[in-house]
C-alpha cells in the first residue's frame, strides 16, 4: 500500500506513512463498529453460515474497489468494506468453533484459529511484496481474487453444529466454574483491555515496520514484506499456547505474555545500523514480540468464554435462551479492532513526530502496565468445576 499510494493515488513520498496509517485506522474503526452488531445478529439469527458468507461478499466488493481505484477516497471506502468483512468472518468463525468443541480443550482449538488468523494477517504483506515485485500491481490483486474463490468453496463446506446434530447426537460438555457476579464483570474488562493492548502493539508495527526497514536497511517492497515473517512464524505455536491455557489457566499465561513483551519492545531501540548483526537482532526481537502476542491471545479468548459459562450457569435465561457466544466474540473483536485503530496512531504518528525509540518505549511501558491486572484472571479448571458429563463420557 505505501507504494500504491505514491504511484497510483498521487500521494507524496513523505506523506505515505500518514496515509497508510489512516487507511489502517479506517478499516479498524469499521470493524470495531460492526463487530458487536454482527455478534448480536449472529446470536438471534440462529445460523452462522449467513453472516459468514456476507463477509465474503463485502470482501469481494472491497477488492474490486482496491483494484480499480486511484484515489485516497476510494481506497478509504475499500478499507471500510474490508473492515466490515473482517468483523463478520472473525465473529462467525470463532462462534462456529466454540459451538463445536469441548470447553476443556477450547484454548487449544482457538489456538488453531489464532494461528490461521495471524498467518493470514502477517503473510499478506509478504505475499503482496513478492507478487508485486514480480508481476506488479494487478498481479498482486489477481492473487487476492484467487484466494477469495478458494475462500468461497471452504465456507460453503462448513457444517454447523446444529446441522450436524440432525444426524449425530452429542452430550453437553459445558463447564461450570461458579465465579461470583462481580468477578465476571471484572474479568471481562481486564480481558478486553488486554486484547486492545495486544492489537495496539501488532498494528503499530503494521504502520511503521516497513518504513523503518526501508530507512535503516534501504530495503525495497519485497524486503519490507519479508520482514514480517519472523513475527508470523511463531504463530504455529498458538495451539500449544492454547493447550497450556487449558492446563494452567488464563492468569499465568496472560501475565507471562505481557511481562516478556515489555522489555522485548524496548530492545528494538538498539537496531540502528545497516549491518547483518542488526538485521539478525531485529528478526529475533520481532519473533519474540510475535510469540508474546500469540501466547496471550488464546488465554484471553478462553477467559471471555468462561465468563459466559459462569453467567449462564447462574441464570440460564440471562441471554434470552439464544446464548451469547456471538456477542462475546463481538466484544472481543470490537476490542481487537479498537486496538488496531489506536495502533497506527501510537505507532505511525508517534514514530513520525518523535522517532522509533519513543514509539517502542511507549509500547513497552504500556505492556508492562497491562501485565499487572492479568493476575485477576481465572486459574485452571479444577475437578469440582467440571460437569458430570465431562467426568464420565459414558453418561447419556
């Protein structure tokens, strides 16, 4: 996008960072607004497939505009549609998985989804940079349309739990953890704040990292895209991190992720020379940053689901009999994209006005402050918190 803004939209080279950040913000704000709305519609509609496919339609429309337009206005419209599409598929996708899996293994299953999402978000600049450098602008978007076609086939292949239950009956594997009402509200706020901070860190680098390596290492579009690989590669460990959450609880995993993240971000200030050693240091630090974000993500998602289980156990009619899985992930997505809207401001604008060192220091301090309330999240599920059905799978 930084290159397309200059070559196609007529943006001056010096302003490309500002407009690239602005486009990221517009996408994130659209997703932020749409997420809770889609979450509610998902719960009351009784089906996940419709919103899932609607997201694909929005995505297809946004890509057409991206391909054909050559102005800031239409790039902004495309980003807004893309934000709505992302919100739809994120909320619906998490809801489908949560409907289908045993709650004792929810962290690990969400880890697989987190791996896919992280690889998707981060491999975009890599694939875009490679294809753009080989075939140009239209080749990059041709690849995107091919991915959308594959996406359509896979979404149509999804069988929801309610449909599957027409042929297969399965026991209810809900978990009742019996936490008090006030603690539920506290956990929701803490988890959502942590989601916001994680997204701020990730999106701050989306807005600044390519510009940083172009300035320090004099890399072209291809090199600027490839620098995202170290942070993306550790996403394959998210299922392991989710497994650890299932065994150890959200508290220790989320706390550890932010404690490690804080000094790692501050260390980025030592990358300042165009040498092999500094390039290697940057790759190692980016991999560690990615690991910390991936470590905490399943824990925060599991925590929100535990709160829902507690509230429904206390009052089965609290969500009107429809459940609130979609609404929970709508809130999570709203926090996530809220952070993605703030990230380019903290990253792009602070880096532009005060420098890379100030930006990374501010992110490190924010992560350190966030680590403290993680100690109020839940611990591991104990035997007395598991339903009779889960203790004995032969029941029913």
